C-alpha cells in the first residue's frame, strides 16, 4: 500500500504502514485546509500530524503528496497536534 513497509500491530482491524509522507487535509464540507504529515496509514485509516493548531472539522478529505487519489473520512480523535482518521471506504491495496 502506497509502497510503505508493514508495521506489526496488535488488536488492529488492519495493518499500519509507518510513513513520513506529506499530505493536504481539506474540510469535506467546509473551507478548512491544512498541510500535514501522514505518520502511519492502513486500509481503514491514518494518523496525521497537522502543521498548524487549527481544529479540523469532523469530516475531512486527505490527498497524500505524490498520489492522485483522495481519501475521505471521519476524525476519530485529536491529541497534541495529531488526528486519527477513519476512512469512509477501505483503501485498495
């Protein structure tokens, strides 16, 4: 997936792939926009570090730098500049 190496995880629905890939985060139904770094990604979600302190809306669209696909999902958690996203649809491997 996205050419990343697998990271062994326990009690997860899907395997995580650690990364340090740039991304843009957009509010799906708002004008929110922010740069981010994808810290890990799986077929069901991602953990991102935002580059500013703005609070993202509940539903976002993510575009990973270098890839044309856009992913939409719900912000499940926020903590110390990072957010967890659950994708609306599983990514295709």
